[in-house]
C-alpha cells in the first residue's frame, strides 16, 4: 500500500479544479501522465425529497507527455446516496448474446436492455509497427443481477489486431460512506491483446420507461445541498493512482 502511494505522488503533481457551465471538471498531472475528467448529472432541477429520473454523464481522458499512455487497470466510482437505481421491468442482456457481436449486432440483440452509450478510444502499438489510434462506440446493457446487485455489461468492438468484442461486466453495490451510497468497480480488460492503452472513455447512463402509467428511470435522484456528487479513482498497471471528486450542480424545483 505504501509503495503504491509513493508511486502515486512521485514527481510533480498538479491538480486543477474549475466549475464549467454544467459540471465540475478535474485535471491531475502525475509524472508523465495527465488525467482529466468531468461528471454531469441532469436535469439540474430536481425535487427536494422524491426521486426523479436523471442521466449520469462522465468523460475521462488520459494523456502522456512522453511515450505511450499508461495502461489503465481499474475505475472505481462512488455515487451520491441521494438517489436510486431501478431495474424492475427492464429487459436484461447476457454475455452469451454479446460475445463476438459487433456494435450493431449487440444493440439489435439487446435493444431493450440498453441503459447507456458512449465512446472509447485507445492508442495501439503493435511490435514493429507505428502507433495507431482506434475507437469504438460503447454500449452499456442492463444485465442479470449478481448476488442481488444491479449489474451491467459494457460492450465495445475492436478491429486491431483482429476483430473482437470487449465485454466489461460490473455491478452496483450499496454502501454507507458519508455522502456516497453506491459504488461501482470496473476492471478494464486488455485492449488489442495488451498492446493498447485507453485514452478516452465517455458514456452517459440513463433510461426511462413506463410502469403502471408512471415514468420511471434506471437512475433517479433528488437535490440536497445544491449538488450531486461523484468520487472517482483511476488506477494503472504501473501503480499510479488518481483520485478525484466531482460535483454536478442542482437546484430544488419550485
């Protein structure tokens, strides 16, 4: 643990926070690696107590001042406890339906289970070849519960060095940790057989549907203290660790 912390804070560390029009942005520089992230929860006008459907958007960028970017290992997010996740009546998608599926095939097979979409980008350096930039649409599907927890599968499709679907399963855990009530841990699989390094992950999660004549949301929230809050941490295979807290402004509806 101490070794990891020493690696985390080795070299120059620059932390910049600034409030954007709709969300807070975070930029951290440690050594050669720069990580920037934004989080936004909308709409910004929400009830004071009863939950209303919302969407959660996140953009994470990874850059390097020198050489290829560090290889991403894990993302951990803690979400504001003033909300809820609802999957009742929502179709599920299983890994068997997504294995080796292209983006179009995956979205067609499990259209009703889509709860989020986005984009992933990476830099790939194969032996003896110049670095190539690749990208793929990301699709996030509602999956069967795991140990009673709401679960999801993120799907992407890479074509280098060979066509292959990338599946990232993860679940939503209830926690009691101050402002936070939910935790998500995402283990990042090897990209391009281990020759790729992620440079961008952006996604928006949020879906609504009718149940009993009422509009319900996959994610819902209410406004407390003028903000909804997300804490994220990003770890790399070289031991680097980047923590940060982001807030999304909100106000109580009249």
